[in-house]
């Protein structure tokens, strides 16, 4: 058995174990969870889903800025097709399937595979960095298991992470990483406007997804101060997602993101209510990815990106 085959089996087993753990946790609390689910009005659910749907759209715009900066300007429909359909690869065990899928689709539009692959990896890197920056205020909540921020020490790591987005330092780090991976360097360094604009779009993606959690949390526990819900929901979601993105063995951070977010929300509400919000949030994020991917798939089919090159 080859090493790659063994790693694939390990990833699948870990993913199945995580999914099983999440399923058992939900099943054990399902009576209380389902009761909480019924307390959320339909209009609130619709609003939260609308906010969740904005997140992949903002991510697309950030990814497209990187692609433009490295020399390829794709029309928005083509960009959406490549990005959204390729993003479904993150639901496979491993960490690069979305990048592989985007590189394959992009090649059918004349974009060099290497460039598309580099853009995919850079977008993951910047997404994790911006998610960590947005999520840092939730770190003391996670450590103390309380809904109140009692210290501002988290400003220090936030400044460190912001420095990593400094163009000269970021380009140096990318060059070193490509050298370690024995890959050719970038065709040219990323420009400061591209890094800033990409980061802005990714921050907006984190905020929109976090606001969906805030809407659900406020509907579930209206008596909780909105300030505490704001930090826990928005910053907590970004922190949980960033941690989940480091879990390369688990598809789309399933279980990891959900567990961290449930622990954070559980400091402000009954744990069964926190699980209900996590279940809805995961369902909404999957449905949002599927909805935008369906639009991208339709465009790709009509332009023969999913069939033979001829």
C-alpha cells in the first residue's frame, strides 16, 4: 500500500469518527435541541440564511482579486463557476481538493494550472489569517468559558497577525514556502492593494457568516446582552472556523468548528440551545455552498467546462 493511499484511508477514518461523534452528541440531546429549533421564527431563519449566503460571495470576490493580481482577469460568471464548483472539494477529506478542482476548471478557461493552484492556496492562507484576526477577541471567552471579555491582552496577537499581512513580509513568507515545497516562485509579488482588498472581502465574509450566528443566538436567548452575543457569535464563529481549517484531516472542519462554537455559545445559553444553533449554522453553510455551486455548475455546463475539452 502506497503512503498516499494510507493517508487517504487515515483521513477518511478520522472524518468518519468526527462525524460519528457529532451525530451522537446531537442524537443524545435531540429532544431538547428540536424544542429549541421550533422557537426560532421562520423569518429569522430566512434572514440568517441570507447572511450565510453572502459569505461565499464575498469569498469569491477576494479570490478573484488575487487571480487578477497574478495576471488573469476572468469575467465574474466564469470566476463564480470555477470558484463555487471547486469549493465543494473542501467537503472531501484532505486540504487541497478545492484547489485541485479549481485548477482543473480554470485550465479549461485557459488559466495556467499553477497560477490557479497558487491563487487557491493563497486564498486559504489569507482566509485563515483574517479569520484568526477577527476571532482573536473570542480566545479569552474560549479559555475562561465565560461570556464576558475581561482582558484586552488579545490585542497583542491581533497586531502580530496583522503584521503578517504586511506586503513585504507576506511575499517573503510565500517565497520561502514555495522554495521549501520546491515550487517555482510567483510570477510577481502580490501588491499591497490586492492584499488589502482581498483581506477586506474575506473579513466581510467572516462578518456575514458570524452575523448569521448572531441572529440565531439572539432569537434563541433574547435576554442575553447583545454585546456578549456579538463577540461570542461573530468572533467565536471566525475563531472556530479558523481552527477547523487547520484540521486538514476533517472535511470542511466538520465537528471541529462545530464543537468549538458550541463550547463558546454554551457559556451564554443552555448547551442544547448552543447545539441547535450549531446544527442550523452547519446546515445553512452547506446549503449556501450547494446553492452557489449549483449556479456555477449551470454556467459551467452551458460553457462545456465539465465535459470534454473539445
